[in-house]
């Protein structure tokens, strides 16, 4: 796997309490910054579907 450059949202609170994302080879990597050794992978297509659902408000009930 090539060098991994993790990215946090600019909306993340200060400290290590956010989800980070990176691209490596042909997969998308996700981890929580306060537990960086546990990484999950997904495809770009599945991440795109999730992002579209978030933008459409399909997951708003999780934050209300």
C-alpha cells in the first residue's frame, strides 16, 4: 500500500474525536482518529452512495 494521507473534515471538533478518510490503491479507508489502528475499507462507489444519502438527509435521524 502506498503512503496514506488521512483527511479530517473542517467541521470536526478539535482534538482526536472525528472520522478520517484516505484513499489507498483502489480502496477508501476510514478510521476514527481516537482509535487509528482500526481501519475499515470500502469502495469509491459505496462511499459515493453514502455521501449522496447524507446530502439527501437520509441519515439526519442519527444526529437529531
